[in-house]
C-alpha cells in the first residue's frame, strides 16, 4: 500500500479533508471505490500464490478449501475432453456405458435383415397296406396307420445385400431324427429391390435343382401331402452338399451346381460321398405372361454323375446243417458244404437324368388362381429311392421313366381343391420267366390323388390349413396265390394340420 493511499485513509478516519475542511460522503465513496479497485487488482496474485502452496503441499485441515479444489479439477477434466485433447492412458481408456447404444445399433442392423420362418405338419394316415407286424429284416413296424409328426422345420434366411446365409433344421422329418435341412453361405450381385439376385453363388447343404417339385416347391408350398413317386425316386433326399451358381436375366432363371451325389435322406451314406466323382445338375426356367390372363412357365432339368456299387468281402469255405428228418441230430447227409468266394471290389457306374415341366396359371375372377402343371422325367441308373439302381449287380443298365399332371383351383381365399395323376416305370427292361419263356415285365406305379384344403388363416406372418386327401395307388409288386405278378392296391387317407410362419 503506497504512502498516498495511507494518508488518504488516515484523513477519512479523522473526517477531515487535506485542507482541514469536513469531507463529504460522496467524496469518501469515490475515494474508497478507487482505492478498493486497486486493492482488488492486487489480491489475485495472493490467491495464485495460495493455490500454488496448496498444490505443492496440502494443509492437514482444509475442509473449506477441499470443495473448491474438487470442483476445479472436474471442470478441468471436462474442458480437456471438450477441447479434443488426447485420451488419457491407463484405466481411464476403458469403455464406458456410453458405448452400449452403439452395440445395440450394430445388433439392430444385423438382425433387421434376418427373416425367421418354418412350418409344422401333423398327419393322421390310414394305409391299406399296413400290418400289425414287424419286418423280418429290419424289425421295424409294418403298421403305418396312426398319427405322425410329418415335419417340423425351423430356421432363418438372412441377406446383407452382397452376402447372406440360410439355415433350417428338421426336428422330425418323415419319422427321422433331428438333422439340418439346408445350410448355406452365399454371395450375390443383388438385383432391383424386390427382385431376385442377378448372380448368386451358394455353398453348403443345398436343394438339388432337378425337376419342378424338387427345385420350385417345398413341403409347405406344395398343395398335395407328398411328392410324386418319380420325383422321390430320382431325388429322394432333395438336399445334397455342394455348391451352385444361379441367376436371373429378365424372364429366364438358371442354376448349375456340383454335388456329392448322396442326397440326405436317401439310403446310403448321408453327408458323406463314397467315391471321388461328383454329380452335376442344372435347370433352366422361362416364366412370363403368355397372355394378359395367363402366366406360363416352362423348365428343363438335367443331371449327370457317377453312382457307387459297394463291393463284397471275401468268404471262407463253410458248411450249413439242415435237419432234414427233424430229429435234432446231425448226420452226414444233413451237412451241406458252402464254397468260399473271392471278394468283389467296389465299382462306379454312370447315371444321368433329363426332365421337362410346364406350369400354367390363370386368375379366375371372384374365385382364385387356377393352376395346371405337368412334368416328365427319364433316368438312366438314376433311381435311388424306389427301385434302387445298381447295374453292376443287375449286369445291365436300368432305364426308367415317369411323369405326372396336376390341377389345383382356389375357391376364394378360404379353400383349395386339387387332383393329380402320376405314373412311374422304374425299369423298362425287367425280364421274368412266364410259362417257360423269358418276357419283359414292365412294372408300373399309378397313383391318383385328390384333396381339399381349408385355409383357416392367410397372412404374411402366418398361414394355417387343414388338408383332407385320398390317394389310390396301383402297382405290380403284388403276387397272387400262385405266385404270379398281381396288382397291389395301396390306398392312403391323409388328414393334415399345417402351420406355416
């Protein structure tokens, strides 16, 4: 404090002006304000010195100062964060709760392209051929009359523009155990919004593109309870492990693929391939408006590959005992020698198939869609489900042919009716002795199926229906009392409850 300031304060205390006259109040305030401002201008220096002292060595009891220091430190952290300073190292760099929304956003982006789906089918069957007995070979029940969980399939489809995946599992497929139905990864060049991809590459457990029923319809899309016999014979399991390349150009859809050649569900090796050769399959389908009131489609299918005939192991010489007189005693005349044989190695054989199909659809006013469709297919050593082809054991090729024609008509959105006829000849060159002469016996399967379905609910999220179906089948696998070939009737009544979601 300077000497002038000290003298002014002393005069104020005495109430006198420098010249000895009384000091007015306004003058005191003016002097005081000026001098106080000067004092305050000097005081911050003292506060800074105190802060420096406290920072260097905090006093032992500074309760009234501590809150000020905490507040100042928080403000300093906030300022550094807002100014874009580098993130502190150590524990302070760990994620905080503010990162959770970004994780949720990523999950939302991932799942919004996923479409779950599936269907459940519960059947009641009454088969004319059923018996209350067990099979001599497999010891499986021969009775097929009763309730069955025909199919229960769940899974999802997912597409993220250029990549995607499909995964469905069968919980109970035609009496079988839990198994994957179709699982694949695919990359694609997407088309316009809502249109199929221009080009798509798939790899995994795929549907083999042979025939209309195999490639264009699944168990929930098909009106009838089961596929035709020719479709089941040539492609019994529908799905096989492999890779395919497909695409669509205007009204033309095409697909080619390479597969193991052992469809899942067919008798054999399941997901494994016993030979190194692979099957090649492809299909072309052209679909468009033939007329303003008629939608038409035509398809061509082909398959070529190598089948596998399992060899037999070598056997040693042995003998059998036949109790001719049924006395329970072994005699020399009852011992029959059995000569050993050399083993037969496994062999591959060529097989192929060709098919053509057509579908006509027309919208009947106030009633619904009318659909007429047909297909014919020929196979060379291709039967893998009905009369399994093995030309190595048969010592000749096995040629087969089959086809079907079907008609369905919607009755508004509440019901649909349909009828279908299919015929299949598994072997066109079967030879059998007849009255001392070897003749060609062409065994054929003929089936007429008719059904009516009530649609209990039809929507984008879920559809339910109740199907009543009767199938009349005739085949030449039967024998009469004299052992001669005869027709074997095998009619089936089916009641199915189905939910698709």
